[in-house]
């Protein structure tokens, strides 16, 4: 299947670093092609980098993760998305389902949840 290109978006650098480390621990061929700390940069990065998967926090400066996914899917219809969040909100979960995200993970992220 080849390398799966991933963009990570989170306004906490610790979360980005942890997620990158967890992805490297899997046997699959994952490549983190970009990491961004706000929604605006994430959207620009996703469009430029054309990843297979976007892993994004919901709460980010400028544009939230839900809106980033909505806008990115217009440009990249086959983009897969996973939402990570520290918030336990049914409204966010429902929006995520409506967008067809492939995962919804609560922080702190564990290898078991990511797998």
C-alpha cells in the first residue's frame, strides 16, 4: 500500500511530539509530513502536502479542527481524519461522525487507542 502520509494538528507541542512517537512505534509505514499548531496553518499545510490522513485536535487557534476537516475535504475528498480532543462533548462527536472521521480519540492519547 505504500507510505501513509500524515499531518498532525494540535496547539500543544507535547501532544504533537507524543503522537509522532506513537506513530513511529507501529509496524505500518507512516510518515508525518507536517505538524501544525493552529487551524489556519493546518488547512494550508493539508492542501499543500496532500496527506492521506489528518489527525487534528478540535480546539485550536483561528480555525477549529472540525472546520479544518470540512474545508480540507472540499480540496481532498478522500482525506481520512482522526479527531483528538481533551473535551468530552457529544456535539463535537456528532459533528465528527457527520464528517465521516475514522476515529475520535480522547487525550491523553495511548498506543492502544491509536491502534
